[in-house]
């Protein structure tokens, strides 16, 4: 893709999601936000910054995780593994396999100085410090929006980032601040933790007795 087209796409995407980039629309944001909500919003805000910051670096011109020259360009604690360079971040957003670009992505970002975290893993497990987690201890992940690895049905875009382990009341707070208040519509949607890829998003409605949804949820943002 020509460089000027990449730049236009980058600017257009940031403009379209300006509420997320500034951590919520100022006109709808309360005077103070709960620190946990703020931390979760900051993670969502960083999804685009991580991907586009890496992709628009003239030394790389590639996607994190998919970067086919990572081993010769970046410095990890051990040799950085290369992606296949096909322009797609492959693998499920919450992958724990070093064979997946969605897992390698975190080493590429850390080695590029975009994220303060280990550049390599000790084990391919959730508990490894290499694996990113939010303030509630839930998994964070990013992947390409392609058939078979789309986390929520009906979402559109080139990329999707997800953050898990969030109570439904906090899901709704984030929805109200960043999107349309409907977790089954728009670029930000939610599913129960552990839902299969392509699951239907949950609605804002509670159960038959009007109680809030129980359990923990994963919020995903597509762009």
C-alpha cells in the first residue's frame, strides 16, 4: 500500500474514533472516572496506538506480530520471532501459542519500545508476565479481523482488540463513555468470558427479574 494512503487511513481511523483516543467524549464524561474504569479505558485507547504506531514506523512498515523482519530489526531477550508478512495479524486475540502472530505481537511491541513489558516469554501460559493483563487481571489481546478469529459476530474493521474479566456493570459504564451504551451494537461490544469465536454480543438487558447480568465479560473494540 502506498505510504500516503497508509497515512490517510491512519488519520481517518483516529478521527473516526476520537472519543476513544481521548478516553471518552468530554461532553458525556463525568467530572471524575473510577480509577478501574479509567485503566480499562486506557487499555482500549492503546489498541490503535500500538498497532498504528508500529505500522507507521518507517523502519518497519509492517504490523506487530506479522513483522517478517523482526529477528533482524528488533532486539528481544532472545531472538525475536518473525511473522509471515502477509499484512494480517493471525491467531485468536487471546492466543497462548508462540506459533500465532497475536502472541508474537507483544514481543514486537515491547522490543520496539511501545510497551514496557518483557520482550520474551518463559512459558506459553496465562500466568507468564509476558502475557498482557488488565487492571482486573483479565487478558488483553489484539488480532486481525478475519474469518475464523473474529471474536464477536457482526463486528467490522481491520483489527480487533479485547480486554476480559470485566463485571457487567463496568462493561456498561465503559459503553456509555466510549460508545452508544449498547454492548451488542457499534464498534465496542461485549461477550461472556470464554465465549467461542464469532459469538453473539450480549444486550444491555438483565435477566427476567431485571437483575444485572452475572459473571465476567470481554469487551472488544473493532476498527
